C-alpha cells in the first residue's frame, strides 16, 4: 500500500512516519511537507534513505500538485497531520490558519475523492481508500474543573486555531456523509516529547532553563492540560489507521492532567537534577505574564473508547515521559540550537535539492 502522510516532517508527523516506515516494510510511505518553520527533515535523518520512504516537498493547498502526486505515486490512503498548530500564532494571523487547516484539508479531500473515484477498495479490510484526519481536543472548547471531553462532546472552539481545526473536522465528516469517502478521525490532547518545535511550552522552557532565561507563565498558571507522550500518540495513530471503524472518531489522551504551574515546577526540579543545580534554583526563573486572550481553562480527554474498542492505552506516566524528554533535549542541544536559530531550514536545500 502507498500511504501519504501530510506534515510528516513536523513534530507528531515525524514520529508517525518513522513508526510506519520501520514497522511496515510492505508499505511505501510518502511524506508530504511544505517545510515551513516547524517542518524539519533532521527529524527523519535516520530513515531518510529507507527503501520504503519518499519525501515530497509541497503545499496541501496546491490542488494541481496534489493531483499529480496522487496519480504519479498511486497513493491509496492518507494520514493527514499537516496543520498550523500554535494558538498564539493563530491570534496574530488567523487567515494563515484558515488557509492551511481549512482550505488545505478540503483541497486534500477533494483530490483524494477524485483520485479514488471509480476504484473498488475494500477499505474496512485493506485500509485502501481511507482518509484519516488527525485533529485536536481544542475543538471541544474549555472545561471547568469537572468532566471530560468525549467523542459526543459538542464542538465549541475558542481560538482561531481551534476554530480552523473544528472546520476541518466538519469537512472531513461532510465528505464521508455526502460522497461516502471512507474516513476516520482522532482528537488528541497536548503532545510532548522529542523533536518538538521550541515555541511549545516544554521544549521552550527546557531551553530557557538551560540558558537561565525567564519562564513566562500565563496568568496564575492555573490552566489545566492533559499531556500525551508523542510516541504513544504515534502508536495510537497506527492503531486507529489499521483498526478504527470507518466513520468513527477516537479521542486520544494521556490520562495526565497537570496545571501549567505544577508542570513548570516539575520541569524545574528535573532540570536542576540534570544540570547539577541546587534544588529550587530554576524555579526562580518563573515569571507571570498577562494571560493569553481567550485562554481555555482546562482540557481533559476521556480515552475510554479507544482503550475499550481498539486496545490502545499510554505506555508511560507523565513524570517518566517528561524525564525522558528532558534527557533527549539535553543530549541534542545542537538540534535545539539549530531549530531556535533557524539554521535547520538550510538542510533541505543542501540535502534534498535535486532529488
């Protein structure tokens, strides 16, 4: 089977690409990425020359380009992860999020529908003809101190980012209902782990602690998030792609709720140990800043459906996963420094131009 993974040079996408390339030698994985600021081919340097892997540079809003690669490579399934994903950036530039997350998704849906028109796929068994859309728990809005997001929770997006992802989710379901395109969806909680772009909280704060820079905490740090280790998320995507029921949605969470301030304090404790600092030294870097506009109070996912129906559950507790994550960033400071400086973007031009 020829599988297209969009956004495969990004944080979550690179872990999904690696997993499928290594686990399924009978598949050929085509990684489509526009290599904007968050796409980094260094994330996949270990599999770059694998015989069942091909990188394609392109934009999911370019319909003619998508139609060409679907025909040329006889693409038979899609795992769609490409998205603008940072809430702060969406507040500053919402139209960019509409373009990529909404228009890009609809363009990809349309091309897949046309490419597979008239082909007879036994999708439930072979997974050929399947469009798998990876989304976020933020489409559900904000919770108070009780309750959980389930697959039946009404959508109530509160930021331009979550609104764009909610719109893309609706279009995916609309193509299933209107055109009978086989689809599955998943909505995940906050991811953490190796190779995450350092605009996100955990890698940003690891970098700031290492450099003795302030740790800017929004408001009082009382916002709550559920944290999911990225490799566990990749495992879940593998499971949903192969075993998910056509037309169904699966929530994927880590069963790890943490207040932002408590998470930052835990991170400071781990970093003090790793860096040989006195206990409490890194906590002095915590600085409270004006809260983000429209900052959702709490996200919490009920993942019982994917656990009960498909047998998936997280492999790590948060404290264990966070320590592994910190160790990886400290051992890969060159990667982190290059990403922070932007030097990694030269990698494509040097290594892949002309291939």
